[in-house]
C-alpha cells in the first residue's frame, strides 16, 4: 500500500489545501475514506471467498460479460496508467540529481520511464523468484526511506525548527474544487488497500485475517503518512 504516492502526492495536497493544517486534515480524511472502502471490500471478501477481487465480485453479481469487460479495461487502461505514473515518478527522482539547477527535459524522463517499464516487464516474465526478490528489495527501500524521513523530521522538530508547521491553517483554501483535488491527490497515495482481495483464497482464515489486516494496516499507514508530511514541512 505504501508506494510512490507518498513521495509525490504531498505537493498536490499542500498546493490545493493552502496550509499545513488543512493538508494534514485531508491526509487523515483520505485515510478514513480508504478505511471505509477497505472495510466494504473486507465484507465482499468474506462473502465471496474467491481470489480476483473486483472480477470475482462483478462475476458473481452481474455475470460474465461485465466481469470480462472490467478485466480488459483493467489490463489495457487502469494497470498501464498506474504503472506509467509510478515509473514517471521514479524517473523524475532518478534524474533530479543531474539537473539541480534546472528542470530536466521531458524527453529524458520519458525515455527512462520506458526503460523502467520494459525492465519491470522483463523481470516479471523471466522469473517469479526474481520478481519476488526485486519486489522485496524495493519494498524494503520504501520502508527505509519512510523511516529516514520521519526520523529526520523528528530530529528537526526537537532542534526547534517549527516555524512552518506553527502557521497552522494560515492560507487555507476552502473552495470545493481545491478540496476535491486535494483529496484526489491524497487518495492516490492510499491506493492498494484492495490488494489482499486478489488472493483471498490464499489467506488462512480470511473471515478473521482479512478484516484484521485492514483495521490494523490502514491506520498505521495513515499515521506514517501524517508523520511524513509533517517531516516534509520542517
């Protein structure tokens, strides 16, 4: 669930909310919305105990045609768009050290993005073990980055650098469009709360463990995201 969103979305949330106080409320609100959505999926996962998440639920509820159409939309639109955003984010961070005094060229970022997409595709096609090991390495790297950011923020606060966060709600924007866009950016970072439903049949005692994982996991992620955002501000 912790992915590239937390390294990208804070900028959009802060720009649209206008203040650190309101942006933190939006992050907490996004976490609550994600928790409610995940609990709905937990109910579906314990009611229809088949792997496949949305495909299985649509198949059971509306039949094969709509389930088939959803699968094709997911394969050709939803998943490629998500992968593109993640790889674009990675490419942007990779080239930033080489363009410290100016913005990197879009063509360079897109070429590196294509390279990452091809590499990820090759790794997943070549070997399941290699794909699993690669995923474990990147997961560890993300968690380490989160710990470093939060740790750095705590140290900075203890040193008395609280000028920015002390502004609270100064400059807040309350227009519907700004708030909606801020929530959109925040919810992107929480994407992935439905992943367990894709492997419901593989879970031991899904009636207990699926809701438990959601109830424990999303509040922890929300807390981490709030702490990361506070660390960004100091």
